[in-house]
C-alpha cells in the first residue's frame, strides 16, 4: 500500500475528528435518554429520544463517510492489511 498524501491524511484526520465529536455527543445523548426514563415526563422522554436518534443518524452517516474514504483510498476499514 502506498503512503497517503498530506491532503489525504488531512482529510482522514478531519473525518476522524468529526466521528470522535459525534461519538461524544451520541454518548451524552444516550446517557440523558437513559436517565430520563426514571426522572422525566413522557413528553421529555420523547424529546430525549428524538435528540438521540438525530445524533445517532449523524454518527452513522459519519461512519459511512469514513468507510467510503477508506475504500476509495485503498485503506482497509479495520486497519489490518491482512483483511484485503
């Protein structure tokens, strides 16, 4: 496998950064959703659920973009050259 160019590495880093940020947001939203089950009204629980599902969709889209990037640039999504 040939090494990535600086531009490609920068793009990869940006995609990974977005994924990390969305992962943190998703974790916080999930914790809030789980906590709301015992301490919030049904209406509030519904709002927490909507927030979580929105963030989860954003997270999943970012994962797909990262996988597409890896496929496009010849890098294995799992990080192991043996998977090819």
